[in-house]
C-alpha cells in the first residue's frame, strides 16, 4: 500500500481527520454491503442481539443496549426493532420479550457470513498486534480528551 505522506509527515497529521475518514469508510462499506442483502446496520445490530442472546432479551433491553451505537439514539433503535419485527425476523410477546424466527435465523446467518467477509476485507494486511495497538491508541485518545466510548 502507498501511504498519503512520509512517516515524518504522518506523525504531524490530525487524528481527528484520519479517525473520521476511517469511520466513514468502514461504516459506508458496511452499510452498503448490508443494504445489498436487504438489511440496515441497525437491523443487523438488533438481529444479532436477539440471535446471540443466552437469555431472552426484552425490547427495552435491546433498545437500551444499542441506543449508543454510532449515536443511533433510543428513538431510532425503537424504530429499527419495529422494522425488524415487520420483516418477520423477530417476534415480540406481550411482555416485550424478543425471539428470533426461522426467517430471522436465515437472515442472521447470511448477514453474519457477510460481516465475516467484511472483517477479513478490513483487516487484510493488518496483523492482530497492529490492530490491538490501533484500538489501544484510539482509546487513549478518547481518554486523553475526556471523551467516553462504550461498546460491549
């Protein structure tokens, strides 16, 4: 790969710009790939939470957990849960408990395989050590600036 600047020049580049550019590239690619299989990224989050749950989760639990993902917000997540139900991928009982349907399991499996492909694409040529260092550096930037990041 050819980099944008020499090492000496890269050291002086703004992290805000490069972290934003990386975010935009990754999220845009992910959302386009999921759209190709008829799913939004928030619907993937909902489906994954329900499909992977060790115990049944309620709408409120899933919405609360996902509300902070990429600043989605609780209203957006409520809407995405409703849309995921409307697709027939999950069900909701009278107590708000969410369950996965057979169609939902098939959609989840398809999207999970796609996510694995996207992971491999993003990580091509990047060692686990480099990735770990990158995440630790980004977390240190967040800490140093008084920010707060959350992801389970």
